[in-house]
């Protein structure tokens, strides 16, 4: 597999303004360690979509029971990311590796977790305990056979209602990046609009 992705990508993280300003002042985006994080443990970003990051933060503000911390003032911080050794789930070989990790999980665990709804009306099963366990198994299996750790994971995520009747396109589909090695993040910035104005004030 061509696992080294050589170019920089821009990632966007939705959060509370206080957290975003702390990141811009020198802190890192926190790594998430929930047992339902769909790509496993790491710092999460939306690829090339500050709009999606903002809508996520606005959703968390509206539904305060979701997310690890309350968001009072939705905010977006951008990051320049070198994906390094990346488990890129648009690649057939990466998907084969993920399936093999699932097989290992089934063979070695008595209780297999499930993906379940995160809230009433959630049709996307956003509590991804099964997926998280599969990714953690994948990383453990690589360590066991002496393979290098993945620095990042990149995957499309189909989310939301159908965009229009008869299609498989979904309203909130996006590409998400999970950063496991924080040295992949080369810097943070305030996003801007196409005309050069700040994305948010």
C-alpha cells in the first residue's frame, strides 16, 4: 500500500471558543479517548471543511448532553496536518487490514461491543463502540508483529438523511481525520473565507 501521504492537508476542529483560543495560543487539540470514537483514540478533524466543524459545534451547543464538554460559543480552529503513515480508508488494502482486525477481535473476545444510537432519532449509530474496538485491535496487532504505528487515520463518513430521493449521497457526509501522533500537526490557524475575511469573528 502507498501509506505515506506526502502532502499537507487542512483539518478543522469544532469546539468552544475558549478551547479554540487556547489552541491558537499554543496548546494542542485534545486527543479523544472515548470507547465509542469511531476511528479510535486520537484528535479529530474535518478535512477541508470549516463549515462542517462549525455545524458540529453548533449541534453540541444545542444538544448539551452530547460531547465531553459543554460548548457555549461554537468556534473552529484550523490545523496544517502532515498525515505521515496513514491508515487511509479510501484504500482497498487499508480496508482489508481493518476487516482482518475485526476477525482478530471476534476470535479473541468474548463480548463484542455494538454500534448504537447516540441519541433519540440517531439513524447513524454515532456511538461506535464496535468500530473503536476494531481500530484498537488493529493497532495492538501491528505492535505485536513489529509493524510501525499509524500516525493518522483518514476515512469518509456517510451521515445524515439522503441528499435527494433515490441517491446514496448523504446530507452530512464528510471526510474525518484522526491524529494519533500529535507531531503530525504542524500548526494551527484561524480559518478564513474565500474573500480573505475571517470565517468567524
